[in-house]
């Protein structure tokens, strides 16, 4: 649905986005993840046709953003980081205006507006001035604005920023609810959000693509900790050696001893869950498996991927191939 | 065309839902009323004096009241029109709504023309206030109505020109005050250029006086539609809207 090839965007003397390529399939919800200033907003602005790229090509639904902008714009709903609202307008008037702007035939507009107001639960404030709305309502009106023309693609720039926890959950549920009909790209720097909503993650840092992968894979890649005791049978070094021999384990990182209890951090190979293999190995060796837990959340994977330039450079290559 | 109207309608909505329109209308009513009163009182005094001297032909109310009134209104326009045009794009940029407009399936030119048209309609509402003042002249006298129509036409053209350039200025900043101040300064400068025309008849002065927005109004307020002046205004409007559109486009490259 969305195809980004070799996208770069330079401002006067600053490279915001550097040679990024990725694609998003129809019906996917993709999380666009990166620290602040990583180039998320810039990339989204290029996809929506707000600004042209310095180099590279972006197509949406087969149409080139730069060559056939009108076709692309008809198919995209965009919620910028600050919802583009006119404070002096009433909610229903505003949505009617956007519907007209997006080219919906006049006869269909009232129905569409009522529909999206219901979908985004803003029907109860439809005659209120936007300036009087709370932040959560504004965000939802912003979302209603983005889907009023029933676009194929939704681009949401930090849709939950600045909301309170309850509103965040409501907004996430709303976005998840939209996923069936729309292809969605949403940017965020909040990891639980990606875990909660997205199927696929695109991580960028300092304008470079760090990784594209499914959320599942990224989680599996995560390091986990096991604790066991060997009932005096083997010492730490021996256990370590044994664990390293498990086929799907890429690295045994660290260990700590606490009396009889031995603890190890284990990293599996990308894309496979190593926990069953490790558990089997431990049990077959006759040791007591006490505990096994994911010690790293997606957060730590993310930090690991975005923190070091070296890691970024290494994994960028992998990402591009995908 | 539908897109132009969509943009135009929303813009008018904003003018009239905010205090902007009402404050401008009130200011305009006071200013144009003050000018109309001063000019017609002056006329009444002069007529009385000429009658006492026993002049045979009555003085023309068109030449003595309506033409100077339009001339003064044109100058007020120079100063008030920036207040209409300053918000056009600056406000959209500040609110972030420009992102909505620019990412919608609508051409930049449609956005520009829609906004300009709304501003022009807003200005027409101001001119409608002026009609109240002029209607008094029709109640108490019998002026020729044709110069009034051409005068109005001239004021609209002058307004359209200033609004087109005001819109252009407004695309260059996020700050309405800056847009207003620059527009205001431009208006004053154009007015001062008009003074220069009385300084002589060198080629430079002729060029300057041709550029002066106010001096092209004169023929209209005397009841003449001079093609030279008409072409001047239409080409200036075209230039202003063209610059606005290019500037809006370039926002994307600079943003």
C-alpha cells in the first residue's frame, strides 16, 4: 500500500531523514518508532504530500506522491501532531468543512459526518465550539477529521501525545477498531503503545532506518533471564557452557550466583522463541528450573537499537533488505 | 470551483464568528461616517457661500462630495485592508491547519483564490456600510448614481489588489501582527508614493505614479472606467495572487 524507497530529506544544513526504505502492506498497522527528532514527522509529511522529499520515491496505493499528489491525497487521512482544528468552529461544522475539502459529494456529507462523530465518540459535543473542548476530545475530533473521507491509508503523528491515561486507552482502542478498513501508520515514542496496537514496527533513529520487523519478532529477540539451581551438581561455568550449546541461543550474556541459585541472561536468535529449548535443556540436565522471565521489554530492545551509532549502522543494512 | 467556495465559506465563517469582522465594521462605520460628514458639511458651507455670491450654476455634488469621499475611502482602505488580510495564512500556519489544507486533494491556487475571495467579500461588507453614508446624499439631493457605481467598482478593485498582496505577505509569517504591520507599512508607502506624483513630471515620477494604487482610483470616482486603470488593477491582482500561490508552494520546500 505504501512504498518508500531511498527517501531522504535535507533541511538547509541538516539531514532529517537519510535514505530510508520500507513498505507497508494493505491492512497493516505499523508503528513508526523513534526518539524525538528522529525524523518521524518529516517522513510522515513526505508520505502525506505536505512536503516533497530531497531524494527518493514514495508511492501510496500505486500513485507517486510527487507525480500524482491529488490521487494520493484523496486516499490519505492525516492527523498531524497538533490536530489541525479551527478553534472558532463547531465540531459538526468543522467536520462538514473537512468532508467538503476532501471531495465527498454534498449529498453524502451529513451522513458521513454523523457516522465519524459516532465512531470517534464526539457526537455528544457536535455543536460545541472546538476551542471549548478538552484535549482528549480535540484529539478525537482530529481523528474524525482524518477518517471522514474513509481513506485507504491513515497517517497518525503521535495520536496519543498529551492525553491522560484513560484517554490514551480510549484512543488506542479507537485506532485498533479502525484497523480493519484502513492501512495505518502511526508514529510514537511510547513503546507500550506499539505493543498494544501495532503488528509491525519501523524503528528509526537520527534519520536512519534501524529496523523493520514484526512486534512478535522484536519481543522474541528480547533477552530473558532464567534462574535455576543445580542441587550442587554443576557449577556456573558448566551450566553456561551447556546453555550456549542450545541451538537457538545466540548468546549467554551474564550470570549471577546467589547461594544455590544461578541466574543467566540469555539472548535468542532473531525471530525464534528460545524459551522452550532452554527449559527442556535445563530439565533434561536434571537441574531445577526456578524461574524464567523476560527481563527485557521492547523498551530495552529499542534503546539498544537506537542508542549506539554502531548498532544503528549494523542493523540498518538488515532493515533495508527487508 | 467547489473547492474555492469551500475555502471561501469557511474563511467568511471565521471572520464573522470572531470579533474581527464586527470590529472592522464598527471602525469602518465610524471612519467613513466621519469623512462623509466632514465632506458634506464642507460642501453645504461652500454652496451657501457661492449662492450668496450669486453663482449661476449649482455645484456638482458628485464632484464635490462623492469623488473626494471615494478618494478618502480609498486611503482608509490602504490602512484597514491589512487588518483583513493579515490572518489569511498566518493564522493557518500558527494553528497548524495549513497542514490540513495542503494535504487535502485541492490545488494551491484554489486555496489562495478561495481565501482572497472571502477577504474581498469581507471588504465588500465594509463598503456596504459606506452605502449608508451615501444614501443620505440621495435622500437630500439628486446626485448622478453612475459615478457612485464606478466608484464602488474602483474601490473593490483597489481592495482586491491590496488583499492579494496582503495574502502574499501573510504566507510569509506565522505571526498575524507581523503580517499586519508589513501590510500597513506597504499601504502607507503606496499612499506616500501618490504624493510624489505632484512633484513634477520626470520619467521616474511617472513610473512611480503609475505604481501608486490610490491614483488609479481617481478616474473611477469621477465616473470613468479607464481601461488603463482597469488593466492596472486586474494585472496587480493577478500578480498578487500568483505570488501568494508560489509562496504557498514554497512553504513545503522550506517548512
